[in-house]
């Protein structure tokens, strides 16, 4: 991501936001380059423990800041896609 950001004169945050947006819109992106299945499972377990659709901040705090917001958002989008509603 850093190389892409540098080549395009963008911040890494902007590149991450583009990746999230494209994935959320249904583009095929290899999430395993950004989020391992172990990380996804851990995030999903935390979401289940919190119940419902927890806020990202609550999830971030529950996981004691172990995963950044980029990974949390990707995990949420991935779960929605698995359920067929995203």
C-alpha cells in the first residue's frame, strides 16, 4: 500500500479507504493480503461477544486496540458478503 500511495501521491489512509470502498461495492479483492483468516475469526468472535452490530470504536476497545480500524472494517465487510447482505 505504501508503494501505491507514493506512486499516486496519496496517503496510505486514502489507499486503504479506496480498498474498503471497492470491496464493499463487490469488487474481488484478495483480503488475505490485508487480513488473515485468524484475524477475521478473532474480530468475528469479538463482534459476537458484543452482540448485534457493534460500533467500530466498541470493537476496537473490546479487542484492546489489537487490530486497526482498516482491518475491523474489512472484517465487517467480509462478514456482510458472507451473509449475502453486503
